C-alpha cells in the first residue's frame, strides 16, 4: 500500500489539493450567499454588479437595456429594447466557475507569486468574459429568440468553460516546462 501511495504521490497530492481548495472556497462562497444583501444589492452583491455591468455593456453596444429586481425569485430581470430577455441569477455571476478554475490552478502550485498572480489574472479574465458573454447572449436572445436553447445552453456556456480549459492547459504546459 505504501509503495502504491509513493508511486502515485503526485496524483494523490493533486486530487487532495484540488478537492480541499474547492471545498473550502465553495463553503466560503455558500457562507457569502447567506448574507442578506436585499436592501442595496439584490439578490447578492456580485450578481447585482454582474447585472449592472452587463446592462452597461449592452448599452455601449448600441442597445437600450434595463435591469430590475425580479419580484418572484432572487434574480435580476434584464430587458433589451424593452423586451424581457433574461434573468441574471447567482449562477450567472461566474463565481462558481472561478472557484473551479482557482482550485485546479492551485493544485498545480508553482510558488506563491506565480500561482496567485495567475489565479488573479485568470479570475479577472473569466469575470470579464462572463460580462461580455451575458451582454452578447442577451442581445442574441432579443434578436433571435427562436435560438434561445442553443444560445443559452450550448454556445455561451461553451465560451466560459472553453476559456477556463484554455487557461488550465496554458497553466499546465507552463508547469510541465518548469518541471523539466
């Protein structure tokens, strides 16, 4: 058994680090979601800011947009040209994706400076691309409502997860080069 552990030490370390970081960050995020932001930032601060930033970007792209709190669920309604096109819910704020991204990168730790710089830069990139994704998706839902399922369930998740996989591959390839 000890030989087996020694043989797969790096794999076990990766898995334990990934799971440990993922569970801790997910727990902390769950605690954050229990905070009542309803007075100022509904449904929570980050989701509210994502909705505001998406609204701003849609306006900059030449479309009129408005957000307002949803009266029946914890989300923000997003309107493009007066048409209700989307709900910005907690799952739209990219934090769960950033937690997954950071957990993977931290499992391939390369020193404090490099690792945390990459986690920070990658997280900002994922967050920014997510805002762009919501804005373009909302405009797409306004212009092509018949493609709602394809746009929301296939194309736009592919963008955010594709970016995360690209960043992971980049990080692992740098990790391998430094090990050699």
